[in-house]
C-alpha cells in the first residue's frame, strides 16, 4: 500500500493493514468475476486485466482497473 492507495480508498495505512482490504473494499457483485480472473492468472501464469469498483471508507464507490 502507498499514499495513492490510501487516498483512493479513504483509509489510512494503519486501517488497511489491519483488514482484509481486498474483500472489504470489493463489492460482493464483483467477487465471482474477480475469483475467475485470479484463477485464470494462476492457471496460465499470464497477467489478466479487469475492471471493478472499490467501496471507499465513506461508502462511495470508485472504479478501478486491476492488472
């Protein structure tokens, strides 16, 4: 994590390091797609790119691209 990630999510570094931020920040409707993309990464060893949203600390959502 870095300052940009903290700014993006609205959480401090201290808050993020004590939570399962990958699950807490990801809306439930994106979890199946994300698990599929990560399984593809493990299977092929090739980078995958996908879009989803994070739920910020203030409960607003921000679109992100993962790679």
